[in-house]
């Protein structure tokens, strides 16, 4: 049997307040909000190329305090941008704390209002699929 050809469709994060999270994801980061069907609870979807980020306003079973200060040491999802510096300046103007990547790559980590970690990588320095070496099967 051949291997399935998986691709990432979306990543979801739990938030306490959709409107507060919209200010972060849509208004600060500038993600494109798209239609979301009624799912019986509040939330929003954002389109990024062929992938999406979903926010879901649900009771959070995970602690939001006590998370590592550096988002790279926590569960997170990563976005790429053509230039990182304008994003860094935008986060500073918006009062959003961030840490730079410890690896030395042009990347930073910030957190949404609910403590979900988001990595933002400058596209030119992002790992390329063609450069990845599969582990032996």
C-alpha cells in the first residue's frame, strides 16, 4: 500500500473571547478572515494560502499560566512572511511581547491574548521541504 499524501489543512487554537482574538489575528497580524459555518460555538477562520488558522471559543482544558517564556519551547504553529522586520515593528507598536528565535534564524515568537504561541519566520530563512532529509523508515 502506498503512503497517504497528507498536507496540513489548518491549525486550531482555543481562545476565551473571539472578539479579543480577532483584534490580534485579524487587526494586528492582518490575517484574512474567511467565512466560517455555524458550529454551535463562537470562533473564526483565517486563510493563509492553502492553509487556515482556526480560533475556537471553548473552555480551555490546558493551563494558560506557567507556559515557557519563549514560545519556541512550547507548542506553537508557525507562519512565514517575506520580511520579518515590519512584523517586529508592528508587534512593538501594538504592545505585543515577543522573543527572537534562539536558533539565530530570522524568526520570532509571540503569544495571542490567550497565551497560544505563534512563530513568525522570514520566508527566505524558513526550512525548505526540498532540504529536509527523511528519517529512515
